[in-house]
C-alpha cells in the first residue's frame, strides 16, 4: 500500500517540475480575449482546448499544467477511479512572466477548484461556487480579495501592483489572471506565495518566474512563502 501511494505522489510531483518550455503568457492572451468576466467562464481558452484534445501534445508544457491535468493523469496512470475529484497532493502554481514589450508582469495562478472554493468559504465565511454563472459577480469579488492577500510581487525591491483580470474554470482547475502596471526592465523578482495555506498545512506553491525568456522555478512548502529570483 505504501508503494502504491508513493508512486502517484512522485509521478504528480515530477509532472509539475517538468522542464518543457511553455508558450508565453502573451501567446496565451493572443488566443484568449479576456474581454469580459462572462467570457472567462463560458469560453474555453488554450489550456481548456489542450485538455479536450483540440491542441497537439507539447503545445503546453508541464511547467504550467493545470491542476485538472495533474488529477486526471494521476488517476488514469495508477488505476484510480475516473470522474472523482481526487488529487493526491495539495499544490498550486503561479506562472509570472515579464512582458518586455508591454513592460508588464502577466500572471496566471492555477488551483484545484474544490480546494479553492473551500479556502474562500473558510476565509470569508461565505457560500462559494466558482462554476455557477449567477454567482460569478460574488465569486469575482472573493477571488480578487483572496489572491491580493496571498500573492505579493516585488521587482527590484519595489512593490508591484497586480490588477485582477478575472478567473476561468477548466474542469477541476481554476485559473486566475492578473496583470501589473507598467514597470521598468526587471533584474530581481521577489514573490510571496501562500495560496491555500489557510486550508492545508501541507500545501505546496510552485512559482515559475520568466524574464527575457529565462524561466526560473521554485517550490515553497507551507509555511514558507518567499521566492527570490535574480536575472
């Protein structure tokens, strides 16, 4: 039994630390027009298309696989029951890329939807359902507040203001989109990531920082949250 549990854990963990190159946030945004919050929920973006098989394998990398893909891949490989929301590890990812053309940071945070809903409910003592369109406005406000409280970014020791763009559901995963104000070229990036720390004491936050095409990744385990990358 111990070996059975250990293998999926190791396999899932390896998936999240894969070294394939992910197309930039700008490329994702060029294919996904974030014109309204309703679009974010109703219209699938590039990641969603990958899951449904509409895109060739390799277009998206394991550096930014959604929590949904992790869950499904692990269940299929190790004979776990399909269709249940089982994920063997508690992990969230933050992909932070500096767009030198626009002089902005572009951020995608990916979290398991069921865990994210539980964290929001616990934090704000409110009913949560990220999938229901009629609750989208209320969920928008909670998601914006939660991410602002649990993801901080500094560039060259100066605080970076992250503007909330919206969120999107991809089966069992939620992607949250943020974008910074314009800032000068970046040499050092500091990130404080504590997503879902209010829910799990074994949560892992994996942070990918991309500047000038150079990607640096680091994982932080609860209660640690600081990541520093120099470019």
